[in-house]
């Protein structure tokens, strides 16, 4: 009985360890290279199938250039308007303001620079009007695709008077 149990134990051990290595042999260098090339080709196919042109969560630079950045334009126009309202004090003349507010019309080209600028007729040939136009023409926004964009922006000179007080 002990022999039968021992024999059964040896047979069970041999079966549990795996009876043989059929089909398993040492690979040649050519076989290894061929296997790696096949895996690389599969990875490339998967990458091509899932490629959307977007890297991570960010837009491509070419996608960002598609539209006029209104938010950035407002930031830059506010900054230029704050500079423009200081013109009356920095000119050094006693020139009176024709009005408390001036409307500036700016045309932005695709490169982001101001291509045309105009100011209200009341300020047109005044030193203050020229100073305001100079400040507003300096605005640069990110380049964009499409037609030129025309923006009307109000410069409020009462803000400069409030800062003096």
C-alpha cells in the first residue's frame, strides 16, 4: 500500500510539474527580431486607429489659431484703455476733454496686430485723441484665422480723474 501511495505521489508530482515542453525551444536571434517587429507593427496599428490629432487634453497650436480670442482681446484692450486715460495728464497741455468718453474702433488683422484705428470725431485732431490712438494701436492679440475683426472700445476719462483724487 505504501508502494502504491508512493508511486501515485511520484506520478502526481510529475504531472503537476508539467510533463514536457512541447513547442518550447530556445529562439534564434532572427526569431526574436521577427517577434519584436510584429509587436511593433501591432502597436503602430493601434496608435493609428486611436490618433485624433490631440495631444493629451490640449488643442494643437493650429487649432488654437482658428478663432479670434475674445477673452485675451478684452484683457489687452482694458490694459491699453487704462494707459490711454492717463494721456491728458501726461501731455502737459491744458487741453480740455471734448467728452468724458471716447469710442475707438480697432481692426485686428490675422497676425494679431491692429491694422486700422479710428477715434470719435470730437477727439479726431486733438493731442489727446492722438495719444489715445497711439495707446490703443499698440494692442496685440494672439494670431487667428479668418476675416479681420473689428472691435469698438470705449475709453472712459472719468477713471483717470477718480485716480487723481
